[in-house]
C-alpha cells in the first residue's frame, strides 16, 4: 500500500513537472490550480444494539435497501444510431443524468442476459461504436451482485466479475450485453427490447467524447479505453472537514464498533491520537480524521461465520462504513472500490470517496478498508472526512494535452483526474497517470 501511494505521489509530481516544462506560457498560478441529517438505517442500528460483534453475520446492505448506492459507474457514454457519442465523466450532474435515463434498460438487459460467451477484443471495440450505452465502474464487480443491486433478478447465473459494460443494438436488431474484465471480453444475448434502448439514445446529443483507441495518436499515449472528454478545462476546489473531531460522531463511531469510550480505558498519544481500549477491541482516533479499529476478541465459529459469499462481505462492509458516516456527508459519495481475498477466508474490502465524478485519494490509499476473516470483522481503517464544493475553480490542462504528457511518462498508463487529500483543509484536483 505504501508503495502504491508513493508511486501515485511520484506520478502527480512528474506530471506537474512535465506541464511546467512544456507549457511555459502558462502563469505559475495556473499550475498551482492545476495541481492544485440522515438517520442510521434501522436494521444496522438494531444489529449493533443487539450486542453482536460489528460486521458479523446478518449485517448486509441488501437488508436495509441501500445496496444500490454501493457502486455507481464513474464514466459513461451513449452512442446514437448514427454513431455520434455523448460522454459523461468528472461531472456529477452529467453522470447522474445519464445514469437515471439508462439504468432501467441497463438493468433489464443485464438481468435477462444469457450465458456469456467469450469474444475477441476487436468485437468488443466494435460494440463500443454501436448504438447503445457504456458504463465503466473502474473496479471489477461481481455481476450477479450488480444485477441485484440494480433491483433486478438474473435469468442466468453469472459468476464473473467485470468493470466495463456495453449494452448495444446488434446488427440483427437484438440487444446484446458486452463486458470486459482482466481475463478478456464477453458477450450475452438478452431479452431487452431494442425499441426501449433506442428511445434512450435519443435523449443525448454528441459532445465530442471518444475512446483513446479510436485515435491513432491518443491510442499510443494512454490506456486504450480511456474516454477522452475534450471540454474538461476546470474543476471546483474542495474544502475538507475532519468530522471525527465532533464529540457526537466519536461517540457514535465507538458505539457502532462496540466500544465504550466513556467508561473504558483510554489515553492520549504525543501526536494527539486518542486511544480507547475495550473488551473486544482497540479504537484509535487520529487528529487528521483517520480512525483505526482492531478487534481483539472475536469468535470465528459464532453465527455460522464460515462460508459467506463475496457479495455478503461487500454488503456487510458497506453497511458498516455507511452507518459510521450517516448524516455526516458533504459533497462526497463513498463507493466500493476493491476486494482482495485469500483462500483462508480473509477479505479486504475497500471504498473510495468521489466528488463531482472524481476520486478523492487519501495519503494512506483508500477512504476505508475493512478486513474480515471467516466472516468476522477484525480491523477497519476509515478516513472520517467530509468534503464541500467551494466557489473556486482550478484551471486544468485539457485532457488531450494531459494524455500527451502522460504518454511520454508511462506509455498506455491510466490517466485519471483525482482530488488528492493530504489531510489539510483544501483539496485540489490534478491529473495523474498510473
């Protein structure tokens, strides 16, 4: 993790230096800018109040109806019947508009999808130019779970994971679902109606978006499925607030994690970190908003903890982190951003903050990471921070020019616009390449 953060910081610094070297006509302040109350869900509250260990069996987002917010596409596109493309990325309003107008047909197509068949990358690329819709979550999700999170039932079981999806009208007038993951590309016939999909496509006018692989020059610079948005030129600066500094939030956090910070043992470290020692765990609250919880007393055999599914673990972790942040959010949204698992029943579930369509990167990596072993929560790291959009806008290098610089630094790297949070009160947007 430390190495990943180090590489990210290095990428940010290199991009900044490259911009300075190439674009000397810009003023220095431009470069600085460039770099530059909801209630706790009832079932979650009832679960913790029952005295069971946090993160245990039965605590799922699916039960409280919030799983639909667990993940949202952060890059979307719509292609008309004449091949013109509308793209949405790095803009919350655009993304919301496309999502709300396409979610029903996307869910219908994915839910009615036939058993997948492998297809070649050329067919996948051709599909991205056909009339239809494209969703990119930028993290691989279990497809069976995604269907459920969209409020649909799956016609056929699918154990695959995928991050990129396309629902398109085929040459014979049928609706086909394509998806891509780290193993390859796949296609599925569906029972969705082409007329329904075609009606959605009429809602959007082209805005010049295109995939990197569709341009010979750009395709040599960055990852080929980068959706290039020519009009991205500025973005709002964010202000950050350390919400764990509020006493009521500290008390609720401790309560949800099964800690007693009033009657339990506690001490203050030299750097200002508050440490609370309880019967079942240790809670550390840092001055910059980082919170660490480590369980010290848990029973792997309790509540039939063995045999939980990936979906249950993801939903359980989401219920926990969303419960901790209930009523404290600003302009940001927390989405699922990764799952690591090992054969011994250990899972690491990660989440990231997004604001106005861009990921907020913390110094330690993700916004939250929950570790489970055989279904039981053993540790949690979460940045209890809220973000608010200011009136200040940071000038950004156009994405095409940023891609040119990125290609010189790391060929076929993944170019992204992120907010980097160093723990201070102001959070600036910047391009980065990984």
